[in-house]
C-alpha cells in the first residue's frame, strides 16, 4: 500500500506545483487554467482504476486531495501574495458554497490517501 500512497502523494504534489506556477498570471487566466489541471489529474486517477464503478469515486478523491493540498499550502503561506493566489486556485476547484474553514473541521482522510 505504501507504493500506492506515495504515488498518490506525488501526483498531488505535482498538481500543487502546477498551480503554483500560475502565480503572476491574471485571475481570469488562473480561473481558466486550474480546471484544466484538475481535469488532467482526475483523468489520471480515473485511468488508474480497472473497474468502471471506481472511476467516478477516484475522480472525486482526486478533487478532494487537490483541495486539501491547496488549503494546507495556504495555511503555510498566510498573509502572502501566494496565499491570495491559492485562494483563487481554491475557488476554481471547490464547489459553490465551499469554505476552507468548513473543510478544516472535516474528518481526516484515510492514511492510505494522505501521507503529506
């Protein structure tokens, strides 16, 4: 299970690096490009599943892990321009009505999915 966990963590780490590279672009450009990145990673998660029934769940897990990664990085960068950038990123991947404060109170992810 460690190999799978590290593979998932590595993908999510690369996702975070991808969206951090968008810093400095306009808000409109970030809002346009972040969903493209999320869709790419969701596709990778879907493709990793052999059973058709698991593909949608894998995409949802991917999106949740992407959000979680952005929120964790925002907490580390409080009060910086990068935190403001990550707020835009989060708004581009989170569903309407989503609050990072609500997410902070959510139960932790399974250790198999979160080794960060």
